C-alpha cells in the first residue's frame, strides 16, 4: 500500500512563527543570553535545519565573549544541548496550550489515507517530543497513534539532506515509488526529492517566496470542506491534478501514478 509522510513544522501547523520563535526567545531570556530574534531574523534561521543547529549560528567569537560562554567545543555543545532541552519544554507547552491551530486538511486527508490502508508517518528534524506534541494537536490522540514518527537526531544530517526520508523508508520497509511527502519548504522538498520521493508542498509563514520547482503539486493548503470552508489555491500543478476545491486522497493517488518514473 502507499504511504503518506508529513513534515511537521509548517505542515501540520504553522508552528515556526507562533511556537518555535517565541520558545527560542524565551529560552534566550531565561539563560540571560544577549539575543532576541526578530520575525525577519527568524525567517532566515528557518532555512537552517534543526533547533540546535539554529542555536549554533549564534556562536560567533563576539557572541561567545559577550555571553561569557566557554570557548571549548565540547563545553559549547553541552551548553547548546541545555538550551535546546529547555526550548523544547517551552515549545511543547505552547503547543499543548492549543493556541496554534492545525493547518487545513491535514487531519482530514490523514484520516482518509488511514481508512484506505495507507502507511502514515512524520519525518522531521525537530526534537521528537516537540514533533509528537504537534502531531497529537493536529491529528487527535487516536489518529496520531497510527503514525510512525522519525524525528530529531536519528540521522546525522538535517534537511535538505535526504537522510531523514531515507531512514524512514528503511524503517518502514518501503520503496520510494509509493510514497507521497507533504512539505512546506524548499529544504524539505529537496530532502524528499533527493530520497527519490514525490513531494506536495503547502508553503507556510516563512516559505511562500521559495522555489518549489520539482514538486508534484504546490497548493496554499490541503483545504477543507464545510464547516471549515478553506478552499485550496493551486500555485503550481505540473501534472494537471487540479485538486479543487480541496486536495483529496484521490489527488495524491493520481500524483503517484502520473509522477515521472511511476510504474
């Protein structure tokens, strides 16, 4: 049977702007670090895969001196790990508060795929506790339990490297030909494509102006029928799926059959 694999942040919910950014800044404040990321600064940081990796972009000699940090590499890595653990706690609390809604259509299409016997998974380079909290928010506990979760440091290289998707395929015992990935960023799309997977893109808060050449489909969201009434805006549709007024499981099946290299 086919498989439907979601990225987490920006795909299941628009968590970067309303979850990760305030969690980073609260963590910086609690540790007395001389930095607060603005919205525009963070738009650049999201292109760096992984929370610890984003924090490491701070570690210039000037910042290390200003923050009174050790210069030893191992000690700095331990400090980053402490910051990141606290950041994950703050972020998980934000998610559990329920203030960030799921993106349109993600629960609907996952439920359709599950009912049709598809394999469901999440593949993300965010920390696993954070990913699981967003998954449960977006899907509800019962459907979330149907997902395999691949997250965090289970692979050495973060997106846009293909490692997380190759790892997911290996763990699930799947070949690439029957897998559809839902991503929101160019880095995520490139990760999926380099793993040989077909990718649908739903851009999020910080990724709307990125180049998604190579995606099977680019839409504003997966969309939902009434009562949510969130229509899908088609941004790029090279295979002619025409998934309006919202993306259905049949549209994903069409993309799998029509994708270059499909058998």
